[in-house]
C-alpha cells in the first residue's frame, strides 16, 4: 500500500487526476479524516473538503508507479 498527501487541486486538475485513477487496475482511494472515498468516482472526490489535506491511498506496492503517474498532484 502506498499513501501520499495530495496538494490542493483546481477543477481541471481534479478531472485529470480522476481520469488517471480510472485507468488504474488496483484499488485507489482518497482519505480525509474518517472519510474514505473511491478515487475513481468523480462524485466521491467532490464530496471531500478541498481546503483540508487529502491523502491518496493506493493498494499497490509499486511506489515508483504512483510517483510517476501522480507526481503533479502530490504535495511536496
């Protein structure tokens, strides 16, 4: 499992992020406080508070894959 904190994203970035997530063949979620939503669901993403930190939780052991495909969305 790979976990990364995401940066604040605008509407276009959220759409791009979601498009990448839908192509993943593994479970990928977004976690905020006690809320966990499917990152492949655009409605789930919009449910989260964009002013609070959101954590990407990917059920994959390949951290390089996550860094390569999601680098522009990861908070550094």
